[in-house]
């Protein structure tokens, strides 16, 4: 399964994947009222990109991660936070504890969870008044725009799944999708707050990021090597060895209602 490809190189994932904007973490903590006594369940933490920020508030965190290698890296990276526990399990089958949580968080992983389970089980895990926080990340137009226009030629040449003429859209054209949260009768007060961040990469750094994406990992080795070589050449020969990429993060928040 594609969602399991991330586990193949957990160290690279931890090294390459960016964290989340401090403003996003601050808004999440403010709305959820995070404090040292708070109980947090994080679903699909990866190697702990968001977890480390949440742990800084001193709260009790249970992080449920599918990949054993990812969980091992997360445990090492979070060892300085004694109130964080990483569980290697599939969230869909993981038994919820009797005591409910104040916050259930999932960052850039919610789409990998079974849609028949994810919202309902998150609601099951929350106390009344608790919050569900889902971060959705989009690749959007911005940064080194010329590079992201031209790099599509590399994808069209080396990845047969690439539709012709695909281009990144500006953030203004991204419409939040909150239907599954709004249709759950046990959730209410659904809000979306948007945060952008620009990150500058060297060619090596950007190729490391690409190597962590499931679609790139799923390519056969010859196609993947050709694609990465094409991308590297474009960065080094056409953009002075550095490019800037823009990310849009949507923070979707919902409140657990009374039964």
C-alpha cells in the first residue's frame, strides 16, 4: 500500500520533511486550550514533525503510528518529552483507552486513514467539548514559479501517471473540503484557518523531499532516477542551485458535541 512506503526510509523522512508554521501550532494550541494536564491523541505522527511542537506545551500525548521504523525514529526524537508515548499500531484497529482525549490531531496523514473509520473514531476518542484538529497540506503556486512550471516537463517525461499540462494552483483557488466533518452529527463548529510557508531548498535538499513522497517512491527505479536527475539539472543549471517552494496548510478544527 502507498501509505506504507514512508516506512521504508524513516530517517530520510525525518530529515527532509518540513515542520509546520509556528502560527499554525499556536492557533491549534489556543483553540484546544493546551496545557500540561491536557490529553492529546495524535494519529499518524510520522517521525514527530508536529508532535515535537505540541509536546512543548507539556501535555500528555499518545501518538499512534502505523510504520514501525517511523515509530522508532519518533521515539528517539521525542525521548526528551517524558509525557509523550509513541504506539506502533494501525489507528483503525487500535483500541481506544477508556479515558477520552481533549484533542485528537492528525497532520498531513488523515487522507491515508480509512474514510469509513477516521471521523467516527476520532469523535469516539474525544470528550464532549474536545477538539479534532486535522492539518491538510497543499502544494501551491508561489516561490520559484518558473521552476515549478518547467519541472512539469520532467514529470511528463519520466512519470507516465502525470497528466499533460498540470500546473500548481494559487492558494486562492484551493477550496477547503470539510464535508465529512460537517456531516458527522457528533461534531460541530467546524472552522478552517489557512497558513502559507515558503521553504528554500538546495538541489540535494529538494531531491530528499521528493524521495519521501509516496508517488515518487512508487516509481520503478529507472523512472525515478531519470526524474530526479532531470529535476536536479533544472535546479542547478536553471536556478542557481536553489529553489523556493510554497506550501499551504489548512488547519481544520471541529468540536465534539454532546451525545
